[in-house]
């Protein structure tokens, strides 16, 4: 039976390319929250990079972002909807009543852009597993995107790392 110290050394020897998933599913910033939720369920994933219509990487979104939005107080949700309307039409919603009525269908009227994180945390393809794990811990995130020349080529999740741990 090997010791924990031996296992840690063995785990630290893995590089990102040893465990990253190369099939990275992306979402568009213009998708509705409802479409995003359906996409996550259909693909059995909990987060994805967000791209603009020109395929530029603009952020990252997760199931947690959906829950945060859905459980936000009315004022926070109203402000997000107001920004969404202003972004898509160029004008502000005229009345509070219109905003309240629109908020009743927020999942179909608010977009990924309104709830995504604009900061994308990534590591390079040559990174070691220990660096990936530390990046996740330092940033309190569950997945890290793997980049090569500033393009996403893979993803490593916390679950991917746990799968590499030797079983007892």
C-alpha cells in the first residue's frame, strides 16, 4: 500500500494534457437563461465559456450564476433586466410596471451576457496539475480553461482532478 506522500508526488507529475477534456462546449452570450439551463441539462455540464457572435471569448457562466440570478431580490433582478433591455434596444424601459411585468418571464427575456463572469481564468497547456489545482483554489472556481496561444483547447474540472486520485 503506498503512502499519501507518494500519491501526492505521483499526482503532481500529471500535466494538464493528461486529463483535460478537449471537447469544450461553448454558449453564446445572447442565449436566454432558459436556453442556457436547458443546454447545461442536455449536456450534463455545470459551466461553459461564453462566446460572442464573432466567436470571441467574452466570459464564463455556470449553474451557480443561474441560481444567483433566479434567487436575487427583485431590485437586483430588475436592474439586470433593465440593462438587458437597454443593451438590446438602446433605450431604457419607460415604466416600472413594464419592468415588473417583464421580470415575470426573466428566464426567457434575460441573456447569458447579464449573468456571466467576464473574467476567464485559464492556464497554458504545459501547466502541471498542481498549478491547475492551486489556480482553482485561489480563485474559488470548479473549472479552468486550458489555452494555447490564447485559444481555448481544453477544460479541466475539479471532478477531473478527483478522478486522478488513487482509490484507497
